[in-house]
C-alpha cells in the first residue's frame, strides 16, 4: 500500500493491459511483476475523484476460458462511493460480478471498505494471492523471518548478496538519495546508501557521456570480499546491482556507485538496454575501477610502510 496519486480507470487499464513481449522483455513491468509473484492480484486505488478496482487473475482467465487477457475494472464516484461513475454502468456491473466471484471479496460493501481503508486521501493497495511456488510445491517467498520477506535460497551453497534474498536489505539501498519512508511488515526500513558501508571511499572520479555533464562516481572497498561490482542507479533508483566488469578479476571487493540517467532501463528495471551508450559506460567504468584499485593498493602500501599521512595525498576516506 502507498499514499501516491492513485490510478484513474484509464491508467489502470494501461497498466494491466495485454502487451506482447519485445526482444524477450515484457514492456509492462507492473503487470509482469505482479504475475511473477502470484497467480492473482487485485489493485484498489483512490485518486482525486475516483475509486478504482482492477483484477489481474490467471485463475479467473482459466475458468472463463479466455483466449486473451481480460482485466475486470470498476470505478466509483468518490463523492458517492456506492454509485458507479461514468456512462459505462453495464460494463461496471459485469466487471463487479466477475471480481466478486473470483477474488477474496464477496460483496460490493467489502470492496468499498477495503478502498476506504487506504490511508490518506489518495493511494493504492495491491493484494496478491495464490503466491508462486517452487517445483517442490514450497512457497518461493519466506515470511518466517521477523520484519522481513525473503527469497528462499536454492541450497547451492553459493553466497549471494543480502539484497538478493532480503526485501528489507534491498529496499534499504534501493534509492541513492532516500526520500520516502518504506515499511515492511509494520517496521520502517532504515535507509542507508550503499557507499556508506564501504571502506577507502574515493569521490574523485567522474564520467562524461557525449553532450552531457559529468556524472560523479564513488568507489570503495566492500567489507565482504565476496560481493563486489558496479551499483548502477537511474533517476535515483537502483537498476543493476553488483555488475562485474573485465577488470574486476584484479579488483575483488571494489564497489563503484554511479547514477546512469543517460542510459535506458529495461521494463522490469533490473538491467539496462545493451546499446552503444551502455557499452561505452561499462568500458569507461572498467578503466576507472582499475585506476582506483591501483591507487588504493599504493595508498594501503604506503600507510603500512611508514604510516605517514603527510606523504599521502590520495583523496581517499579511510576506514574509521
């Protein structure tokens, strides 16, 4: 649940519409994200003037024998919540019947109560059920951890970064400059930019894409040498985590943080388009990472040999 601007019926329809994948990527990250978590979802939203409900359900589509994705959507006049809005009353009634027959809500009153429970004058609540399970029948998500939702590890023995298994850890570094409050299972997530946990931080680097201003880069050493690479953000949001480049074979433990607003994220916001701008950025980052690694090695070596800070002019913030 959030307290954003909410969905209009038209926006709800666009977000849940049936769109074909392009080059193997789903163009609608909202819809594909919902269906990745579970088979059924209902979206309840309060915008400025309208209350809106949409259902995206695989079970529903199977039961009605649908050949294409059909999304029941209903809207209510916010001032008169017990009345449908607009001229499409017949379609609203048919969609309401389908939602009540195939969702956890059995009556119109239950739906309206759930809508009114959204905190604030506007906002959206998403409820997902029939959550995805593994081939062994176990739930993919683990709700047993206190104040967290985790992904169950596959038992391969390979160590994975905490942000890949813990929703709380992931949300703590999701934004480069945190500006919103996130609560998971009733407890606030403590925001902490990824670079604040690093040693030997160096802020002297930057990257200049063609025709654009220079982008600052932060390099540092991760205390866990197992997890390293580039943390690539776009418009403040983490897109690509622990992206390793060619020079990382000799830069184990080094993390680079960069905000790549000049690149284009894929629709699921887990990667960038592999275009010329992306390749040039990675190539430049690899060179700068190698320079940082050489600098940090020299800095540590000088400190170990004479511990004389007057002879060390490398702009690096050492561990406290």
